[in-house]
């Protein structure tokens, strides 16, 4: 017969996962609107701690599952639905954690070390919507779905807006845009993450589908 301790551990595990799901949703919402790099780093650190918690929950789930070996069918039915719910929720929150954690880093991984040093502070200011849109545009550029004339148009807009950038970034971005050694595609790839800070995508850059 299943012990009272087993039932309590299972109930506590479900409660803990539910609370972490709510907390992750709050962190995700804050990340979508926050633009202070220090606060963003704090939220990302807390999300990574949640990742560690999920690993502990999985270990707890495995231990509980092992205790069910050899029990009767009626007893299994008592906890079967709860165990399935635990597994489903663990998968959902683990997937969500991975998505939230990699968004900023995946964008940075496109660049070499020198370019990352220029773009890190800017990218860490982007919310989730801006990150997703920037990724989509850069994927389109990489796949040659943006014409040469469109890229030059975008670069012209960016150059006009350079004075709106933080002073620490202006010199590097100007050098990239004006560099005769770089083609338009590379210039766009390096400079496009600054666009959410400067322009309205739909209103000022008509990129088609």
C-alpha cells in the first residue's frame, strides 16, 4: 500500500512545479519589457537557478516512480494520473526554460569575439519580441532573401540614426557601416541588432515578407 509519505512527496512535487511555472512566467514577462542590462542579468540568473530546480524535480520524480515497481494495478491507478501530470509539467517548464535562456545567447553566438564585445550590451537590452524579430530578419539576410538594395536602404537609415545610439557604441557602428572591406550583408548582420533601439520596423523599413 502506498504510504502517506509517498503521497505527500508527490503532492509537494506537483505544488513546487506549479509554483515554478508561475515564477517563470513572471520572469518571462519582465524580460519582455525590461531594458536595464543589470536587471536583465539578474532575471537570467534566477531563471538558471530554476533550471537547477527542475533537475532536482526530475530526480525526485524518478525516485517516486521507482517506488511504484511491483505495486498492484488498483494502487497504480491512484497515482498514475498524478505522475503523468508531473511528467507533462516537467517537460513543459523545461522546454520553456530552454527557450527563455537561449534567446539572448543564440543571437550573440552569430558573432565573433570582437563583434560580441560591441553588441552584447545592446542585445541584452532587447525584449523577447525584439529578439525574435531580429533573429528572423538575420535569418532572411543569411538566406539571401533580402535584396542588395534593401540592405543599402537599411544601412542608410541606420547611419542616420547613429547619433541616437549610446556614445560608447557610436564609433564602432560608424566604422562598421563605412568600412570598405565589409560587404552590405556583413554590415547588416553586425549592425541590425541595434535597430530595435532606433527605428520602427514596419514604419521605416519595408522588408516585405
